[in-house]
């Protein structure tokens, strides 16, 4: 641990009670967590299997495991739990879900699956509304994150809309249970309910987890906080690491006040601050400190650095959005040639995904490679997930998740009540939904009409699956898409014809890919081809995480936890950063934290840009520079554009740099 500074070392070695490590941006918090795990195993005699470290992203998990492995001997980390909150919840539920009345092998539904169920419930009431179902999904998710159950949601409803959503919430939960399924938020909510209502299960898990480490504690919601509290009991064997200045997820239920709640729940809490920044220059940190100083704080801290003063932070006013994108991209390209840097050293950060398009255009024109983080991948598209679910069901009729996704896509008059009864019956018989559809006992619980609609679907699946197994599986898949009228379904569900056509093109691309794969992998069954595609999807995602040599474009939310030598923070204007909605809701503090996150991503150089005019809502409008720009220390700022001129020496130096880069390019 010789590479740790005194506060880091103190945080690693403190085990006498609960500990809060207030870790500023770039202060080496991951180093503290990984070294503490090694310290607990090697010096405190706690077995690896009794230690649990919780992170907030899937990407952070393998990195943390790897770094712990480097600090320990071979096999010493065996059994160590390093996972996200949701993976920890999944682990608990897989072990003890039967106590809650679920059967083993329950499905986990994503947002699209959730929306399908809610639309079905609305359709029962003849009040189907796509926008309303989406709003209901967000409302239910927020209740779950706040640990509010349906009864409490209804009891505290302030208006008719909330009351209707609360009633829908209760029906939705019954529907999930009938499907033997949970949604993403249930992976936290249900373990908390399990622990609250079944002390013997809680005791088992408290005995399993002797020490708990939680990263990004400021991002915990109420359900996650309660899960941690229950696991700890009175022992409080906890190290929580967080930074209230980087809490930017209130919109999805994060509660930065959970840091302060620790002091209330654990009066013996020890606080250690990590304020030395190993990432950025002094000027960048001075800007970050002064900006965030305008927010109220429970815990005060100031970042400092030994990396030198560094370049001035530049603020550039551009005449238009087009001029802004052009200037950023051209300047970036020139700088790369001049300094012999790589494309991956640069990041363009913005408030919303819609801002990336114009920068992508200019990057393509200069043939500069780039990656956009947070975009929708091919396999995440609704239409691809639908057809993949059909293919999965043809290959494996016992795939309940695939069954539920497509049983009413397109609609087949198989109502939610029918599926709920089918789910109850299949759970009682301990068989799949597909298998349950053929049992004679189903006649006693379903009406003749409902049973006919259900068996018409399952008989068709059985026949199509048999045809695929006996003959040309890809040809069967292609004819299946035509047979179900998926093209017409897309037209009904899409906002306009062009959107539907683009979605259908994606479906045909998937089928073409399937045919090409079949030709390469001669003799593979449809099931093997589908499994092959699923594996390719996983590998593709892994490759995306390997950071190719390309300029990074991403939102400020997506940039959290990352760092780049050269950062361009763009579109820093009123109603963009801070966002218009936040201004209207008087929620400027979180927007300021977002700007702080953007500034502290920069290691060597930070450039902030804003446009005087920008096209919005179909017309050109005047833009006002963000209020945050006036909160930065002028002694560390260099302003240009907007009628301001650079001093002659700086102007000449830039001219020489541009000329050198041009010669280099031509050479």
C-alpha cells in the first residue's frame, strides 16, 4: 500500500465502525476500495466469500475484480462478491425467491417488456394510450425506487392521475407474479421485502456478508439504502464511498441525502475526505471548485492537485451551432496532428443525445473516427427484440420470456387475464407457459374463446417450429414474419410510415444476416444459429467497451467516471445546461453538478463552447450563455469569439500550429 496517500491509507485500514469516504473526482477511490478488500482478507482474516463490494455499473465490476486479483495471491479472492446492486439482488432472489412465492428460473423483464404489460392492462380498460403507458412505467419505477408499495402509493395519491397509476401498479405487480417474472426495479425491491418479512432469510445473508463496501453511495435510491441497512443490521461493517457533488441521477430516484442519512443511522460514523486529485491540472480544478461551491453542502471539500497550473480553461462563443461544431472538430484535428495524440484522447461532452448529430457530421467530413456512447444498439431495437423472441421460441418453446414478449405481438386477443391464469396454472404444474397451453386442466379455468385464441397461437408455434426443424429454418423464419403481418403491426405502432419502414428494414437485415450465417455455419439448426447471433451480440458489446482509437461523443451522464486528456464541453447555454426543465422546476443544483462532472473529466485541457444562435423547434433563436460560465474564476479563463480577440502572440502561435499541422497532413 506504499502508493496510497495518508487519507487513502487511513480509509483502507479503518475497520472499527462504519466509514464514509468522501471521494472527490479523480481522487483514487477505486484504489481505496480494492486495497481495502485485500487488507480485509490478508490482515483482518475475513474470508473473501464473506466480503461484498457493490458498484453501480457492469463495466466497473470486472475492473474491480481484476484489480483485487492483482493485489492478492492465486485463489485468495475466490468467493468474493463484486457486483452491481441489481446483480446482488438477483443473487439473493435466485437463492430465496420461493420464499416470496416465485418459482425457480423466474424471468427478468426489461423496460420494453414492462411497457407491453402496461399497454395490455390499459387495453383491458379500453383506455390504451401509448404515452400514458410510458408515463405509468416511469411512475411505477419511481415508486419502486423510493420503496413505495402499491397500497402506500394509492393512500398517498394527491390527484386522480396518481390514484389511477397506483391502481395500475397493483395490477401490474399481480401480472408480473402470474408470469413468474420481475422487472429491473424488483431486483432491489423484492430482496428488501424478503428481508423485512422473513427474518430467517435475512439472518442467513447477514451471516454470509461480514463486510460490505458500496461505491458511488450518493447514487443510491431509498430501496438500495434499505437493502444496505438490512444487510448491515447493528454491526455496521460498512465502507461507503461517495461524492455528493457528483450526484446526477435524481431523475431515476438517486438520493444524495443518503450520505447524510448515514450520520443519522450510524452516529459512530467516521468521515475521511479524499481531496487530492490525480487527474486534472490546477486551473481545471479551480474552475470545478468555484462552480460547485455555489451549491449547498453537507460535507465541505476542495480538490487540489500536484499536476501543475496547466493551460487556461478556454470559453469560446461561436456564431451558430454549425460554427460551433465546425470549430471544435477542425481544432481537434489540428491539435491531434500538432501534438501527435490519438483520437481516443478527445471527448465531446453535451447535455442531451440530440446534440451529437451535428458533430458527427463534421467528424465524418474530416474522416475522423468516433464512437457515440449511449446510442441504441442493433439488438436493443424493439423490432429486433420481437423477431429474436419469435426465433428463440421456435428454437425453445419453453422460453417463457420469449413467449410473453410475442404472444400478443401482433395482438391475438389473448388478454392479460388469460395470461395471468395461464401463469398461475403453469406455476402450479411447474411447467412452461407453452406446455401448459396444451393441458386439459386449462379448460376448467379459461373460457372457450380464450382457450381457442391461446391454443391457436401455440399450435401455430408448434407447427412452425417443426417446419423449421425439418427444413430450411431461415426460410421458415422469413415466411413467419410475413405470416404474422409484422409489417402492418409496425405501421400501426409507429408514429409515421417512414419510421415503420426503417424498422422493417432492420428486420430484413436480421433475416439476411441469419441466412449469411447459415451459409457460413453449414448444418446448424435454427436454434444453433439463434444462439450464435446472441453470442455475437455479447461479443459486440464487449468490443465496444474496449475503447477503440476514436473520438468519444457522450452525454454528461454517460461521462461520469471517465477521464480524457482533452475535453470539449459544448452547448453550454441557458435552457441546455442548465436544462430548460430544470430551470422551470428550480432544480439548478443538479444541473450545476452535471457541469462539475463535465469539467472534472478533463485531464490536461478543457474547452467550453456555446453558440449565439441555434435552431430549435424549427426556427433560429438567440441563445444566452449559461449562468455557470459566470461562476468560473476569471483568472483561469481565456475567452474568445463573440467579438473578443486573442492577444497577438497567442494568435501567431495558433497560426503557426495550424500551418504545421497542414504541412504534416500534406506530407
